[in-house]
C-alpha cells in the first residue's frame, strides 16, 4: 500500500490493513448465519453495501424487518425502470424530437456526431436510475455486471445497443449467471465490442472467446488452466452470429459457422462439441457454456469477484477456505442461480464481522449517488435542466476515474481488479480534492450543477434535530462507518453547532432550532442553516466519509 494513501485512512482501517498485510490474515469467520445484534450500525452496513447510500428511512425500514427479512427483501425486490434516455441534444437526423426517447430510432448515420451526442443522454439517464433506486440490490448488481461484462460506448458506437445492453443486464441482474452469460454472448453491444459479429468460418475471431474464459468465467488465476486450444475451439463455436441493425437483434448465420468438431483441453476434461449444420449450429453455444460452467473454477472465480465488490478486496487463505469455497458450492448446487449466493453472503457472520465493516473506499459513483440519496437532493422537473445537472455530476465522476458506460478497458475499472491496491486506486492527490470540491459545492448555497443539499430538510428527517448531541450521533450513524471518539463528537458539537460556546450550552442550538421552527424567517433560517452547512462540509471532507 502506498504510504500516502495508508496515512489517509482512519486508525481502525490502518490497523486492519497492517494486520492483513503483515500476517496475510483478516478473519476466520465464515458463511455461518449471523445471529448477533442488528442495530443501526449493522443496518447501515448492509444498506451501503447493497445499495447506494442509506437514508434515514432506509435504516428504519431495515431495522423494522430484521436482518433476515431485510436481506431477502433487498435481493428479491425487482423494480421495473419506466424511464428511457431522451433527446437532450436538439437536432436528430433520425427524426427524434427533443424530449422524446431515441432508444428505438433508426440506425444513426455512420458519419456525423449524432451517436456521440446521445452518450451523455444515456449516462445521465442511468445515473438518475441509480439515484431513484428502490430498496433493492438491483442497481448495485447492474453496476457489478457492467464492470464484469464490460462494453465501452466509444467502441460499440451505437447508443441504442448500449441502452439495450443495460436493460439486458438489468433483467438478469440477480438471476441465473449461465443465462446471463449466454445473453451477453449474443447481445449486439457485446458482438460489436469484441468483434463477435465479424467472427466467421474463413477466419474465426478469438477476441470474445479469449475474454469469455479469462475475464468472464474461469479467470486467469493459478488454478485456471485453460489453453490456447480452448480459445480457438471457443471462437469456432461462436462463428456465425450477426446483427440486424434495424431490429437491433442478433441472429445466427449458419453459412458462416464452423461445422467441424471442437475439442477442449484436459482443464475442461477433454470434452468435445460435435459440429452441427444449419440452424442446429446455434445450439453449440449451450454445449460450450455447459463445458465451461462445469469446471469448478468458474464458480470460485465468480464468487471472488462478488466478494471483492461487496465485502473486501483481500482474499487470503482463510477467506478462500471459509467464504469463497462454500459460496462457490452454493452457486454450483443451485445451477448458478445468484440469489442463494447473495443471501448466504449477506446473512453471514463474515459479512457482519467488524473487520469487514467500514473496509471499502467508495467508488466515485458510490460517493456521488450515495451523497445525493442520503441527503435527499432534489432535481429540477424540467427534463433539460435535470439532464444538465445529472450530466455535470456524471462528468465529475468520470474525472474521479469512473465514467459510467465507459470503463477504461475490457477488464473493467482497475480498482475492482488491480492488485495489490484495488479500491485504494480511487483515491490519489488528484481525485481526493475533486471529491472534496463536489461535496463542498453540494452543501454550499450555490450548489453543484444547479442542485444542492438542503441541510434543514435533511436533519428534519432525523430523530431529534433540536438536541445537538442526538443530532450529531444520528448524522454520524448515517454518514460514517467508523465510530468517532467522544472527544471528536464534542468537538463537532461545540465548535460548530454551538459556535464555540461552552460545552454545557446545548440550549444555544436548541433555542436556535426551535426559534426557526416557530418563526421560519430568513434570519432565523440563516442561523441554523449556516451551522449545518459548516458541519456537513467538515464531515464530508474527513477521510471517514470516503468509506462504505
């Protein structure tokens, strides 16, 4: 770990990181069901890992249900998305009027900038879907699969395909992983991105076949021993798939399919796919996926990816034995249905182990969307004004190293896979000031991208905003994942809410709050609002706020 990054972590995380690096050991807890306390700290931990942020209402909901029912609800709930990206760019050569959706338009001209103009519309739309999420893991899973089965807009070059790809990931987000992998393989966006639509019998293209093994299913770890012959056989199985640009659907062109037998290595138990002619050639894909997913390393590789995204980046021998191996078995026993795996993980003693709480650095999207959701930031009702605000936020996330729709490479964002730093890559001397700038502006009167936090509306949702001690604790419970010392809490209260009054002057804040509530004029509002703005600006600039 880079020492500059190490020193930005709170003491508890420093100790945990040091322990992990010097001993190679984090915890011996496993996936045995958690039976401990499910209070505010545990509820917030569960919500922040499965959703983007945790609102006061979310926490009340989760605690009311209890851990077991809350996990079930978060994983079982699927909420249809009823919005679509709109024409926010003006003139459209395919005839799409401003304010209407382009997702079913005629193909955009190959020459010109129309498709590029649609990119920001799509990305802003997706950001708003995340902000408006229901109490469900769905949006986190869509982002997870987007990072796993990567496509990049500037390489697909048709936003209609990219939108359809998003809806495809969404429809399979918590479903069957084998079914999702098949859908990805045949999706027009992926066919374009990794040259699958050019794969034919005269010269089989190995691009997608290689990534199917290396990045999507069995990985490239020490226990993954697929061969170049496996890649070549896979490319031959996948010959013949093409795209209809009008219907935006893929189809199988049997005349472009390699009809000879395809043989696989000992890693795949020397299995063979009998070559098929005509339309039957399309069924070879199912045979291929059965061969790949029958290899146990597929379930282990996918379990590791899920673990690193939702729990922690370090997988030592203890985690491999106590968490990854049993999760992989659950995955295989359930024929790669994802829900049983997620429920086992999020109900486990390992997930609620204190060493795994406050252990992840927020990604830029988690940082931005979580802040907007937790503080209840409102957006303009006018579609163009809302788009401009969302696009400003989305662009700022891109400047902080996470551009929705455009991971930097087929392996995804480096922070999710690049050893040894992993999530620490989100924070550097360039991106941390940008995080602080965004939160500073969001809590300021001028706002960020024409949207801003209303601190009064936020604290009114807390249990007792007139009591400065309770107010500070409620805010810390929601925004921080590490308990501050009593000294630090007193400093926040005395130096900010009480404006430097004596420590026993709690009535100063109580009187100011009650005066504003009874007489909400500008002067009274200003007294409480400026102190809350100062409080939240200070808190969001601290390193603890960067942890989920």
